C-alpha cells in the first residue's frame, strides 16, 4: 500500500472512530453557553513627539550670502545680534566666543538639573544672591530681583520677529552644533520649542522663597522646588515679576518659531 493510501486509511479510521465515540457516548447534561468575553480595547498608541520644523529663512541678497563655517561664525552672528540688541548691549551681555555652540548646549541643558555656566552664551548676572533672615527664616530677599532687571529690560525690547529671522538664517549652524552635541537624528528647533514650553510651564512659587544651607551652597527649603530644572530655578531666583516678563517674551518667540511659513 502506497504512502498516500496509508495516510488516507489512517484518516478514515480516525474519522470513523471519532464518529462512533460521538454517537455512542452517554448523553450529558447540557452545558450552558460560555459568556462571551469582551476583549479590552487596545491602549492607544503613544503619540510621537511633536516636531517643529525650523522657521523659513529669507535672504534677499542676490546671490544669497553664504553662511560662514560653524567655527568661524562668531563675528557674523555677533554682528547680527548687535543689530537687534544694540552694539553696547551685545558687548555687555553676550560672550562673543563659541556663540552658536554655547547657545545650543545651554538650551539643551536648561530642562536638566544643572547647566555649565562656563558654557553660557550670556555673561554672569553679577553680584551675590541677596537673602534675608537666617536659619529657619532664611529666604531670597525681594531686592535680589534687581540683579536681573537690566537683563529683563533688554529682553523686553527685543523684536521677536527680527531675532527669529536671524536665527532662521543661521539655522544650519545651530543644527550642525546640535548634531555634533550627540543628536545625529535630532532637530534643534524642536528641542528649542520644547525647552521654551518647559520654561513657560514653570510654577510661580509664593514669596518668600525659603532657603536652607545643608553644605556650602544654598538650596530651596521646599523639596519640590529644589527638584526643579536648572532653567526653572533661574526664573525662581529672579522673582515672579521678572519671570512673568521673561515668559511673555518666550511666548512671543515661540509663536514666531512655529508659525507656518
């Protein structure tokens, strides 16, 4: 008997045996139909993080002015910023070396616990943290806000549209610096908007802001405030009035950064 016939015979025997068992088995009480179980709805897929394309650059020169190399761009960018801030203010507030790289690394670090002041594109505010009281009553003094007043006043005067236009024109340099920072698939403009959103969502703690000095440096007595990011802590230190003005300008910049071309 060939293989196919053997397989067929075995199949017939199995089928007949199954039929005989079904026909000859004793009757069993009816089994209630199982209740249909509704499968839980699948969890919605997480939304991909928002991507914010870089604003459209406009270069009205003919032929278009080429951008300098990243490591040779300080003079060009400083001159462009001086045209917006004023030459005196640019010299007073900006660190003229490694401008693009320092802007990129500082922006990227603001939502983190710390950022390196030595890499800041801005010169230090100057002066010491003004405090009042001691021990349990130690707090940031109201006059500490005055240290930030010149910076905030300058920021309020900035034309957001002009600043974003300079940024858009130089964007390939910012993107290159961001990739070299360790984000080969990242987009600096997306990160910039995310950081602005992070700062805009900073809480407004009630004054006075209590401090403790567990070691050498003062910390916020409130653990929730102490756990906040480095960028938000800067807003806390400058006081709510200054922080509100900074947030207002950040909102302007954000609108200009994400506006459709």
